[in-house]
C-alpha cells in the first residue's frame, strides 16, 4: 500500500502561501433567492497542493458536488475566490474560463462522460481538437494503453462496459496533462473490481505523472486511496484526515459526522 | 467539420427531419425555379423570318409601369414602310395589322377567346413568319381567306367584330391564324402597331431611318413584343410559382427550426459535456452550423436532381391549366439549380440559428443533469415575440375599418397571419388548461391518466406538435374562408349593381359582335383602350362607348378636369372631344359616345347587353340571368384561384405533416425509458400505442382548436371589413369541408408518426 509523505507542507489547509493547484478562498454558493435559498457552500477555504490526491466526502446534500463544480470552474461561486493553477477565475469571461478548463482541468463524471458518436480514441483527443492543438503522435494510443484499452481504441461508448467508459474518460482527462483532475463519484456506478481499476489508475496518475487529483466519493474504500480526505457537512468543512488513512478509520469519522 | 460529419452520421435519425425538409424545399425551389426560368417570352413564331420589327411609338409609361403605345394610321404606316424599304438589306417592310376573328363550327365560336382578339392578319404578313403556301392563291378581295388545314375552295364560317360571315378559302398555308387581303385586314383592324422587315437590315440604320416615328426591336429584343394573351398566361404561372417558392421557403425554415430546437433540447447533456471538456460557446455554435451544412449538402444533393427531373413532367399540366402558353418547354437551368442548392443551405442555417445560439448558452453543468428534464416551455423571447405579434395582429384588426377599402382584405389577411404566429408562440400557455379540460372525462382510466400527465409535463413537445397543425388549419381555413366570403360578397354586390334581369353575354368569344348587338334591345357598351391627354400627360384609358353621350365623361375622382381632351384611338387618329360630365368609376375609366368609338375602332367588341326586352339569338352570344352572368364571370377567376389554393394548401399540409411526423418520431424515440417503465409496470404494446395515439390526437386537437379559433375570429373581422366596404350584409362562408380534410390529414400523420417507433421497437425485440 502506498504511504503518504509526512511532509506537513502538503497540508494545504493551513499553508496557503505556497503554490497550489487549486485554491478556494471563503467560497460560498447559494442556490435560489429569498425564502427558498439553499446555502450549498458556506465560506469554504481549501487549498489543493500539486501532485496530491484529495478525496472529498460527506453526507448526501452536504455540498460535495457543489464544491467540485466551483473548484473546477464549471459553476461560479456566489462569493469568494477560486484560483486554478494560479489564475483567479472570478473575472474570466465564459470564453476564457472555457479555455482555462480545457487547458488546465480534466473531468471524470459518474456517468455520461463520453460523446456517443465518437470512438474511444476520438473522445480522448476531443479536448485537444477543441483547443486546436495537434495531439502528440502516439500520445493518445499510449494513454489508452496505460488505462488498459489499447485494443478498444476504435470502439464507441455503446460498445464499452461502464468501467471501460470510465477508463476512457480518465485517459481523456489525463492526456492533456491538466493542472488538476476532478472526479465526481467516478466509481459510483461501477462494481468492486471495475472501481478498483479506476482508483488504481487515479493513484497511478498521481504517483507516476505527479497529477493532482480531487475526487468526490461516498465510499470509504475509495477515499482510502487518497493522500488526504476532506469531510463536508452542511456546506462547511467538518473534519479532515491526512496521511495514510484506512477505510475503517474513514468510515468511523463519517459515521461520527452523520450522527453529530 | 469532421466532428460535425461524425455527429451527423452517428445520429442521422435526429437530423432526418432537417434532411427531408431541406431536400423537399430544394426540390421545390429547383423545380419551380426551372419552370419559372424556362418560361421566357418568345419571339412570336409569326415574326420568325423578320429579324427587325418596328413598333409604333410609345407615349410614355402608364401607371402599371409598362409603356403605352399609340397606333399608326394606315397611311402613316404605309409611308413609314416605304421609307424603311429603302434601307439596305431590307427585302420588304410589311405593316402587320391584326383583328378579331374566330372560326364558327356548328354555330359555336371555337378556339381560345382571348387569343382570338388578334387572329386576323394581312396576307403579306405570311412572309414575316416564313410560312409557305401549300396550295392555292392569295386572297385578293373581301370574303376571301387563307387558312391552315382547309382546302382551297372550301367555305368557312367565321365571326368578326362585324358579325358572322361566310368566307371562301383561296389558299392553304401552314401559318396560324386567318389571312385576308392587305386592304381588307387594314380596314378591319383600324390602325397598325407593327411593321415587320424581312431581309437582313442593320438595326442601327433602321433606327436612324425610323427616327421618332417608330421603335426598333432587333433580334432578341423582339421578345418584348410578345402577345398580350401569352404574357398574361405566363404572368399567372409566375404568380403561382412565386407563391409556392415563398411559402416553401417559409415553411422549410419553420420545419428546420422546430426540428433543430427539439434536437438541441434532446442533446442538452451532450452539449453540456462538450462545454465541460473545453468547447467554447462559439465552438458549439459552429459545430451545430457545421452539422446543418452537412445535412443541407446531403439534402441539396437529393433535392436538386429531384427538382430538375420533376420540372419537365409538370410542363404539360401547367399548359393544360392555362398557366403556361402552349408549346411551353422546360430547358436546363443550371443557375437556378445552383441557387436552389444555396437557398437550401441558407434555409437550413436560418432554421438552426436560434437552436445553435440557445445551445451555446447551455452551461457545462448540464452534462451532469439528467437529460430530458423538461425545460420551461415559455422562454422570454418567446413571450416577447408572441405578445408583440398578438398585439400587432389585434391592432391591425381593430384598425381595419379605418384602412382604405382597397387594402382592407390584404390587411385582414396580414392581421390573421400575425395572430396565427402569435397563437403558435403562446400556445404553451393555454395548453395546460386546455388539456385539463379536454381530458377531464378520462382522468380515471389508466391510459387517460398517462396521456393527461404526459402531456401536462411535456408541454413543449405538445406545443411543437400543435404549432404546425395550428398554422396549417388556421392558414387553410382562413385562406379558403376569405376567398369564399369575398366571392360570395362580390357576387351579391355585382348582381345588385346590374339594373337588368337578363343579359346577353359572350359565348366562347371575347365580346359581342356588332351584328349580335344591334338586334338586341338594351344598352350595349362598346369597350376599347384609348389614349387620353389630360393635363399634358398622355395615358392609356379603358374606354366604354355608351349610347346617348355627347362628349367625354371622366371619373369624378380625376382632379382638374379640362373642358376638352385629346383622344387617341386604335386607328391612329387623334380627336379633340368636349368633356360633358363625370362617372362614378375609377380614374382609369372613361366614357365616350358609342358612335365615335366605333368609328375609330372597327375591331371593338361589346362586353354585354343589359336586355330590356326579349333577346334575338346570335352567333357567339348567350342569354343569361344576372346571377348566371355574375357567376360565370367569377367562375373564370375562381377556377384559377381554386387551383392556387389547392397547390398552396397541399404544400402547407405536406410540410406540416413533415413537421408533425418529425416532432413525434423524435419525441417518441426520446421517451424510450418512459415507455420501458410503462411496460415494466405491466403495460403491453397496446397500452403504449394507446398512450402515443392519445397524445398525438390531443396535440392535433389543441392545434385545431387554436388555429380554427384564430381563423374564425379573423374571418369575422374580415366579414365586418367587407360589409363596411360594400355597405351591405355579407354571409360568412366557413369552409368546413376543407378544414376537416386538413385536420384529418394532420391527425393521421400524427398518429402514425407517434406509433411507428413503438411498433418498430416491438419488432426489434
Ligand atoms: N441546481 C441547484 N439548485 C438548487 N439547489 C441545489 C442545486 N444543486 C444542488 N443544490 C442543493 O445544494 C445542496 C448541496 O448539493 P450537492 O449536489 O453539492 O450535494 P452532494 O454533497 O453532492 O450530495 P450527493 O452526495 O447526494 O451527491 C443540496 O441541498 C442540494 O439540494
Ligand atoms: Mg453529488
């Protein structure tokens, strides 16, 4: 099993002056207005260090997805600042934000990650094609080989299993070497063995390619792959674990959180 | 672009509606355009061997924008012909007078009545067409004629402006028309308008010799002298073609727009994903444009050959319907085909425009939302445009009585169109209450409940099915209703205006001959065009020769009435006549003493005789009651109008069918999950079909109620306007039959289109 570095600097929660991959400063997100308003995030501060694997957990409705969306520039925070790879996204136009996303951010969603009309390979190069960048020769195939799908390059999503589709999505997210990869319950729709493959790939990306990964999950076993676990409740950070945490410990913390 | 191609290939079903709409639209434009472009004025075959024609001078452009010409007197024409014969290269200069003549067979006038007005010619004009005499000798005196297909020595009965005559055929020629001795033709025609030159003269020299005495038309310019009866036929045909193309383009844009809107709604999640992984809004717009261009290219590739192939097949029916002249032939029109292809592209891009721009605003987060969650059916622009058109239509309707009478019916139609578009846009607002009311009795049955809830949650789907039905039912009801009501009103109005019980009317002829008229008791107005110089300006007027007048009577609408006017007649003479009074008609009519008009136009015919005693039978004349007379006059126009209506409504219904079918096919296909759930809950294919059928019928019902409602309201408004205009009560004619046919057609298409995917799925499993 992988051992977390004990360097305290990686605990970005306290040290924000160093370079971070993503940083949220007092970010709040309020859906709706007036009496029906829901505070999904309540002045959250988070800093994600480069080349780290962070898991975000919390009870349903605690704001995990909202946090991820705001951090990834998919959605705009109601207040507070989000900085991705050193760029504050608050003032960016929709166009510039899109550019930033395609150059520095990768995504893996729970499902519906791929364009049905395109083959696995075409899906993987799509972000680079949209950026009008020429993919490096062989890079796409190499990436597909890395996720174990070298022989499936010309298959369409409908011809792939759920786990294989997730792996294609990971390949797509990694191929452009983003500053950070966001995954929202990437294993939520998969069985145990497919989940394990996906988690192993994410871990590998961090270890081998120094990729920054932020993953939302419900599963303590999945979270145990991370260097650090952030626990949310009611839109606030309620707890966090860093260093080697095993699934049992995470489960205990989760239960405690839900009972509080 | 290659991404667009992949998308189109992968989900062609979603683009099928656009494809078919574009293919049909392009075919329509290509075919109609080919017909339009093929229908060019031709040099009359009578002038085939006359490379240069000299026409009598123009007096300037009339109010219709066309030149008005004066005629040469016979002596002027002769003098000019003598001068023209001096031009080098001219073999002969032949004055070409023409007059009214029809062959009478078994007591009935034969041939096309309008064309007969210029069927009589001078014998020497045979040379202008290069016709050959097959046998016999030239006609030399009155009562002799050369003719096609009749052997010399035969006697033929003819009808001329003078009356029935029996002539001897002296020669058989292969030329169309009746050829008589030159002096005889001149005497019957009055004046001359054309001198044809044979040989090989230079147009410039002819022009300098003719000077101000004549206009020179050489080579291709001669097409400008096309016979009026032929021009009129081609004009009618062009009207139909233009209406078809305009309507075709409009509905094609509509169908493409609704297809794209629905497709974009169904693809929301995919577009969200594209946005999330880095497609800018501009890239989304470009992708959708590119997809549409791909589909439009495919549609054009099918539509262009289709139109080009069908056009020649339509030529004979068009000629039969009197919309193209005899001998009309379709020629290849590559330019038109290119234009049709490009128009298809533009139509497609115009159609996808809103959908593309709306899609580009899809937030990336939509990639994470469950698809097919019904969005709000009413968007802000939809509200704004809907309310604006509604307000415009309502304002126009209210203002109707204060609009000049001439423009009232046009304004009423415009108002109705605005109201129909408004109803289509605002339909989602009324759909929910309307569906509640309509489905109330079935709310407890399982199918009823599903249909009810399905429609209530899928308002947008219902609206996009109901909208084309609404437009078609409204359009068809309105158009046929308006025309039927106006026809009815005109009939009543005209009948009331005629102060006699019985009328002697032309029977297969363009008018009554002098012989027929003199024997009838009653007023016999003679009709002819004259040139009138009023206030220094010479214009063409429609003159009526009336008994008992002593001078000219001008319209009372004409301001600055002079004491005397100069009248230019068909025989080329100009006479100064005193103005003795006014008439109530429009400004372009003038009344003259009948004797004067007859004296200067031996070829004029009488329109009809209002009988004040028993009629005497005559050739080319029949006696009608006022009612029959008015009906017959309306009937001639009515036949063409009905043809227009049928073509236009068929076109609209066709496209509606396409829109409805497409919406429902896409919607049913997009609701697989829902129907799977219904099956899991124990429903069979029958239940699914009952739901789709119920919903389809409901959508058609909603469209019918709204479209019919708007049309009826608009018809009532128009009825009021007509009553105001005619100052008498008008019956509202509602075309129930046509409306019902249109509704049934829509319903059948809707049910089939909604059910087909269900059945296909059933077969597949
Ligand atoms: N688009 C939205 N409009 C209104 N409220 C929303 C919206 N999205 C989320 N919320 C609300 O914000 C809160 C946080 O939602 P969020 O999706 O972030 O939760 P989550 O932690 O991801 O939950 P889960 O584990 O169930 O996915 C919830 O109360 C949710 O109802
Ligand atoms: Mg979530």
